[in-house]
C-alpha cells in the first residue's frame, strides 16, 4: 500500500485551506463540445479533478458491491478520471494506482501536488529568476490557478506564487495510471 493510501497528517492542514481554482474551477470546462457529447458525464475523459472528502473509498469496480481496495484520506487530492459510468469514476492517483469512486466523492476544483524531491520554490512571476515568495514541500497540495508557458499559479498556506509545471502532479493530458 503506497503512502497516499494512508492517513496524511502532514498534509491535512494544507488540504483544509484549498480555495477556488481560477480558470480550472469547473470540471472539464475546457473540453471541446464534440468530445463532451461522447462521454457519459458530458465531461472529457481523461480529466483532472480532486477528492471532495477527507475519506473516500476506492473500489475494485464501479459499484458498492465491489470490494474496497483502499481508502483515500486526503481531501483535495488531485486525481485523474480515466473512465466513467453514470455513477462511478475510475481514477488514477499520484502513486499510479487506479480505483473506482462514486461521482459524489469528486470535486471539479483543480489541485496539484508537488513532485519535487525537495521543497519547490514558488515564484512571484512565471520565470526561474523571479523572486521566491514561498516553498511548497514535496508531495504537498496546492490549489491550481492559470497555467502559461510551462508555469502554473498556485496557492497554498496563504501564499500565492508560480511553480514550474514539470514539478507537479495534476496537469498531464495522457492517462496517468495503468
């Protein structure tokens, strides 16, 4: 069982402060109309969402009759929807695992998780030489704002700044799990 499937006491305070996410606020809002029309939910697949609650049951299949695989215990955890039924979403988690969760357990608000091996500098503007306004610890969560030129505006712990997009989980377009 990977570290994300355990209770993350160290990230609980960050998950509690997650706020709105700018242009990423609606689930699948940037999906082309033709692609939306072909999906069960009317949103693109794959797409990024976050977990709505602090305890979310991940199941082996799309229904309550399927056994639990694990329990996610991080409200706001960024996950990627890679398949869906009317009531269930198959999600990829940051450890590369996949599970089915009820659609009521996901939120369209976008978050990211730092993948940097050490604290990642949050910059005042989207440039490597810009002044540092804070640090985002490895595997910490932040709310996601606008992205441009390989940088994303994020907010965590009352600090807002720009992070290099290649240092975070929660942005890649292709499916992120097996």
